[in-house]
C-alpha cells in the first residue's frame, strides 16, 4: 500500500486539538481494540452534548496474533492499514476537524506495534496513542457518566474487550478503584486453541484465572453492597439485543443475573455457525459472546449483584468526550 507524502497529511484533521471545540465542530474517535477497530463520528452541539452521526466497525482481530505469538502478523497489519485508509476517507467525507485514536490491550503487548503505528501515521496522518488499562477504565467511566445517572449509587463497571477486562468501582460520579485484567475474549479463545480445548472448557479456564479479579472486588468493595453492575462495549450491546430476541423482553438496557445465565446457556447450546445463521451475529461476535457472558457472570457472582445495566456506550464515546475536555 502506497505511503502518503507529508504534504497530503496536512489536509487531515488535527489529532492533537489546539483550538476550542465549538458548536458544530465535527470530531471523531478511533478505538483500536483487540477484536475490532471502530470509528465514531460526532458533532458538538450548542447544548454541550455530542451528537453521534456515524459509527463504523472493521473486523480486524489484532489480538489473535498478539496473544498467540506476541506480534502482529503481516496479513493482520495490512488489514489494519486498510481499515485506517477507509477511516481516513470517511473522516474527510464528514468534514471532521479533530481525531483522537487509541490502542488498547493488543497494541500494548505487540512487540512490533511501532512499525504498524508509524505506517498508519505516515499513510493516513492519524497518530494512534497506546493507553494503559487505567486510562481505558477512566475513559469508559466518562462515557457512562454522560449517559447514566450515578447519583448516590455504588456500581461496578465491566468492560470486556478482546484482550482485557476493565473492572471499575464507582461511588456517585467518582472512581474509587479500577484495574485491568488479562481475561479478554480473544485471549480466552487463544488459550483454548493453545490447549486444544473446546468452548465447553471456558468456565474452567475463567475459574483458573479469576482469583485476581475476585481479590480486587473484595478489596475495593470492602464488603459493602453495590447497587448494580454496568456493562459497556459491543459484547454487552449484543447481549442486550439477545435478551429481547430470545427472552421476549422489551428492554435492551438491563437484565438480571438469572436472565444473563439463561442467555448464556442458550448461546452455549449452539455452535458458532448456528449463532451466525439463526441469530444473525457477525462471525467475530458469534465466537466471543459466550466467553464475554461467562466472564460477566463470574464478576456479578463475585460482587454479588443481581442487576446489569447496559447503557450502550463504550470507549469510543469516552474518547469523544475527552476531545472536548482537552480543547
């Protein structure tokens, strides 16, 4: 793929905002995750809100290589570059002025990430910053507070990505404790592959690696009750929709622990191909939704709490908010 010249990069929006975001400013966030790369484009409103205009998702599974070998393969790197080339066109098409792009678990661990990010910066004019788990948790919390009233509530935020799980204890509008754990869905699938195990062995794999999560929850909550858990990201959005489709419920924004268990049992009884065929899940969602659901159940049982809220926000929304905060 051809490399753009420096002069062409000047036409791209600023990745480090130097001017104040004003009403009508188009902004964009790119989340380079372990299971997919996502772009969201928003517009800053006179009310101070950010109106989401478009969302795009490219099924580039960086974590598959990284969690197996420690590096991104050439084939996967080319897919990532193609995704950014596409996003570059969309950003220009929608007249975006400011972009913030971040990479999470897979890029944190990839030994050859520098070469990939350098190529993306040169060919697309987009600088990708690699953030740690604490910053990831903070951005997700920011997204949640813009959409969910946490006043006088104690909650646990759960974000399950391809490489890591971020667990954050909150009290009202404040983070009390946050930690990232290497229990992401793609990582779990690669563990199964490496051990030549099947999906039915996932509960045992999660249990073998769950002690640090349980210890963190016990230390953070200190025995105090939690009002509810909050699930963010694509896996929870999928589960919310499946609650309506499979359990004949009316809301996609919440579920009980028993309902999540019922959904998990139903999904686990199907093959990945059947989930794609009958539930119309995307291939790269059909194989990760069960490990996501099982991990969530383990966390809800450890808290314990019976209620899971699904506000349909994630890291990308927190990134949009951070652009405004930085300006």
